[in-house]
């Protein structure tokens, strides 16, 4: 009976293997076989400052996106978990809207909103906040704005899932025992929500590492990320070896992040016991 059920996953495994595992493996293999068997592509990544700069950009932008999503998503998730049913449904609907819109459409929408003649600049000038339109796209601000808007749900829902399971009497008990609001949050509520915060941060950071469309449309030359560099090496130069080396670096970095997070969560769970 178990063998019979196992056959049900064969089509999915074949589809995943043919259209995902094999192409990824083939590209990774090119890193040490193109144009000749060697590690020259990895040496080039270390020796040329432009590649190191792109790798640094990728880490900084991904980390900044994760931090901004945490700062915005934490109070939003808290409100969703502690408000009434009607307001909760409305907030969930607002957070889910990005999933129903194409990533490309959202990026072009931000280009319209953030351009010098766009709604954001016009509003800031009308309210007297700025004297003249400022550059809000084709720079780091535009990249972070677009990526945070897209990845915010990946932070909100893990936090919301954890917050809904917290016993609401615990913060009240701490307050009754004399804990001020700040200490109550830092010593009681924040540790209880830490698994959701770590999970959300991991999802946002790892997803941001491989982003291409949003940085390509909203960023400038100084905001190039590793996915854009891979596309340039393949599409413009036909350098499959260097593109494969960059893909290896991205994959290894992602695996390290997952290992660190898994270790962190396991240590926290042991300490919690």
C-alpha cells in the first residue's frame, strides 16, 4: 500500500528533476568546465573588484530589505493578531494584494509613482516637504521600496502565525507584576515571537538574494545584484563559466544562511526548554 502511494509523487519528482534540478546542476557544472576544466572562474571572482562589489551589494540590499520588512511587518502583524475580526480580514486582504499582481507590473507601477513627475514627488512638493522633485528611482531607495513591498508578506504571515498562538494573559501577568511596557515587550513578548521573526527574516533575506526584476528596473548601476550579473554574463557575453561560478556562490551563501538559521533556532528551542 505504501509503495502504491509512493507512485503518486513520481510525476512531480520527474517534473522537478527535468526542469529544475538538471538545469541548475548543468549551470553549476559549467563553473568548473567552461571554457576549460579549471577553477579560473572562481579566481576571477576574487581578483576582480567589480564582482566583489556586486556580491557586497547583494548582501547589503538583501539585509536592508529584511530589516525594513521586520520594522514594518512586526507592528502590522501585531495589529492583525490583536484586532477585531473585521479589521483583521481587511489587513490580511491588504497584505495579500501583492500576491495577486505580477511582479513586473508592480515594479513598473513603482516607476510611475516614484519618478520626478510621479505622485509621490508631486505630493511632497504640494505639502512643502521638498522644494523640487528628487530622484526616488534608479537608486538604492527605489530598489528597497520595490523589494520591501513585494517581500513584506513573507515577514508578516510568519509573525502573525506565531502571535496568534501567544497566550494574551502572559503580558498582562507581567504588567501586573510591575514590568513596565518596554521591559514587558523585551522580556516577554519579543522572545515568544522570535521564531516567527527569525523565519520571516530568513524568508525575506534568502528571497532577496536572487532578485532580478525589481533591482533591474528600479536600481541604478551602483545597485547591481548578483542575479543581474548572472544574466549579463549569459545574455550579453555568453560566459557560462563565470555565470555558473556566481550561481555557485549564491547557492553556497543561501545554504550557509539556512544552516545558521537552523542552528540558531535549535539553540533557542533548547534554551527555551
